[in-house]
């Protein structure tokens, strides 16, 4: 009985730990951002969302859009 209780406690603790990201635990300013690409104002690549915090987030937010061969790429955060 004691072993089952310990395993249940460990499982609950693991579930709670998995619900927090590293940024949430540090109380940092974080956002989910992705590098998206447009051609003629049409979305051609939505990018992969990832969470950025602190200095990384500032760098992403201050990066201007770039256009190469008619394809404009820019960071979008929410």
C-alpha cells in the first residue's frame, strides 16, 4: 500500500512539473513566437512556434522583416 501511494505521489508531482515551462517557473517575460514567410501577402510558411524569454525575446521583437526574392520573413509573437 505504501509503495502505491509513493508512486501516485511521484506521478502527480511529475504531472505538475510538466505543466510549467522553464520561463513560467522563473517568472520571466515570455511569449510564443514563430518565423513566418509571406509571398505577395500570402502565407507560404507558418514556421514552428517556440517560446522565447528575456533577451532572446527582445532580439526577436527587434528583428526587422527581411525580403529575399519576393519572400518576406518576419517574426510574429503572441
